[in-house]
């Protein structure tokens, strides 16, 4: 019953997001090409030759791009810091006979559906533009893409939490902070000669299907956790601010 009612909310959100999907398609294709060009040289060098600039561009941009893949570029996402549109929508849903669990579940459903629909627009250009096709066959690349889709969902849970639990201005601040964290974190790990981007490639090449399976299980567990804290935050939130 909860799943059906939540899906009704999700379907209505999808109908209102058609224009936003077109913008998101362009965004994902563009950055798929950009990152594909960025990592072409990187995937062909040895791990000992890695420098922080490589991981800054590959890991940092990759995390930023995939983390927002589940958020369609509707008008709300282009103006939320000034209109606080997500808070207003949440107030509207709270006064209707809709349970908090249904509101949160529908938001996670929308994020997952968006990731599934938009991931080909990102990962296909990345594959054909970069030299990844020389290191991963089609099946391995599919497994690698699923792994990053799982990362997208797990990180996206944080954005959903802030979106549902804070004002538009605080959401903007949190988004900037997490983006800076990804970029500077990529530099920090790059100084150690480590790259998340390259490590996921190595894991898929070595363990194959086991990597996306474990990623899917972990994503399910993490998503349940995010949903629980979202529900608690919505119930405790002061909507007057």
C-alpha cells in the first residue's frame, strides 16, 4: 500500500519534470564527454605515475556529476535557494492525507528512476570518448557503470536528506560544501597515489559481477538508513523557518 501510494506521487513528479529531463540529458551528455576526454590519458598510465591533478579532475568531477544524476533540472532546482520551493512543497504534502513514509519513499523512487533514465546519457559518451573501451569490455563497463550508479544513489541520499530537511539557502550551502569536499578530497587522496576512479576499474576487472552485486546490496542498506533519518527529520522540522 505504501509503495503504491508513494509511486502515485512519483508518477506525478515525473510528469511535471519533462522539460527538466531535456536539460538533464544535455548536462549529462556534456559532462560525459568532458570527463571522457579528461580520463583518456589517466587510464593509460601506471598508478605510480598518478599526480594529484589527475585525481582532482577524474575523481572530483566524477563524484560531483554522478552525485546529482538523480536530480532532474526542473525549475525548482534552478531557483530553490530563493524560492525555498522544496520546503513549500513539503508543507503542501504534509497537510494532505499522505504519510511521511510515503513522501520519503516517493522522493527516493524519483531519484532512482532519474538515475536509471539518465545514466546512459552520461556513461555512453564517457565510454566512446575515453580510452576506457580499451581497458574494459562491454560487460565489464556495464558492471562498472552500475557500481557508479550505486555510488550516485548513496551520495544522492545525502542531498535528499538536506532537500527535505532544510531551507533552500541551507540546501545551497550544503551542496557547495559537499562539492568542495569531493574536489579537495580528490586532491588529498591523489597525493597518496590513490584514485577511486581507477580503483573501481581494477575491482571490476578482477572481481567482475561481484562488484556491482555488493554495491547494490550496500546501496539498499544505505538508502534504508537515509530514508529513516529523512523521516525523522521531516517530523521534527520547524516549517516556520
